[in-house]
C-alpha cells in the first residue's frame, strides 16, 4: 500500500432551515423516491458550489485563512443559491413532462 491520500467529503445538512422548508413543501407532491432525488439534486448543487468556492479561495487567497464565521457564511450562500433555482427547475420539469406530480393514476415520470 502506498501513502494514504486525504479525500475531502461532506454530508447533507437536512436540518438547514431553508432546505427543510423547500423539501417540506415539495414532499407533499412526491413519492419517497422523488424526495430522495430532490435531496440528491440539492446536495450535488451545494457540493459543486463549495468545490468551486474552495478552488477559487485557494487560487486567490495566497494563504489567507478564513474564520469559521466566514466559512459558515460561504457555505450557507452556496446552499441558498441552489435553493433559489430549484423551484424554477421544478416548474420547468413539470411543464416539459420530465416530472409529473403524484396524484390520481399519475406518478413521477423520471
């Protein structure tokens, strides 16, 4: 075995209040599988935002260290930016038939 490499990882904070509000509103219209896709889509969006933030910080900071408060603010900004576009994505997906709201005999068309 060679030297161990550090693999950065993160976890989805499902208790983030704005995310909970969004998911609670959406879950009424979705089966469990659909709710899981919403969580995954949110997690991928936030993860990408944080990855780009980290890359840009390393390129521009020149060794500057951010405080925990600054890091929290950046993480929350990434999470909120994803939440801003998710309802519009939902609307477009529904209009194009990518997503059908659960009800009657209709299910999700994913």
